[in-house]
């Protein structure tokens, strides 16, 4: 049981740390670092969110209801779209003040989702030990074969 929860929560911690570092890089107008951080976020978020959508969220329908699960999945699509836009902004030769405002809002929105998502780990504790053990295996498998979030959600091609 602990392995899945350690892995799952470590993903959230990585995302949170990356977003905090991204916020600092944007504030410092260090767009080279910001680009690297956004790429790392994209790479890490794809397998994690894929796991949530394929395995975790469906198992939580009895607790959350189908509409809430659909909302969580929809949030992932929005996160992928914003992440793609952030990558586009950071690929520009000149990043404007308006771009910086977008990047700051992107960080706030993604932080909110990551924070909300941590609550699903608490809900997963109500599931069977057998299910939790399968989750650990599924999460590890998706990490090795997963796609970046923007590719997984179809907003970018590889």
C-alpha cells in the first residue's frame, strides 16, 4: 500500500516543486530555465494524469460520482492546453509582459489542480489493498511508456 501512495504523492511533490521553480524563473525572466521546467512538467504530467484517468478516477466513481470524475478529466484537458500554450510562449524569441502574466496565471491554475489532485490520494485509501497494489504496478508501467501530457491529451504531436 505504501509504495503506491509514496510514488503517487512524489509525483505531486515533483509537480509542485517544478511549478514553484517555474514561478521563480518567470519572475526572474529566466526563460531558458522556464522552458526546461515546462518540458519537465509536460514529461512528468503525462503518465501521471494518464494513470489517473485510466485507473484511479474510474475506481473513485462510487465515492465521487460520475460527474465529478468527468470534471477531473476535463481539468486535465485544460491543463494540457495551457501547458501547450506556455510552451509556445516560451519558444518565442521575445516574451512580452502579457506573456509573463499568462505564465503566472498558468502556474497558479496548475498549482490549484495539483493541490486538488492530492485529495484523490486520500480517497484512494478507501479502496481495497489489492486495488492499491495494482495501482502501483499501473503507475510504474505508464511512466515507462507514457507520453508527455500535451501529446497524451492530443494538443501537440510528438
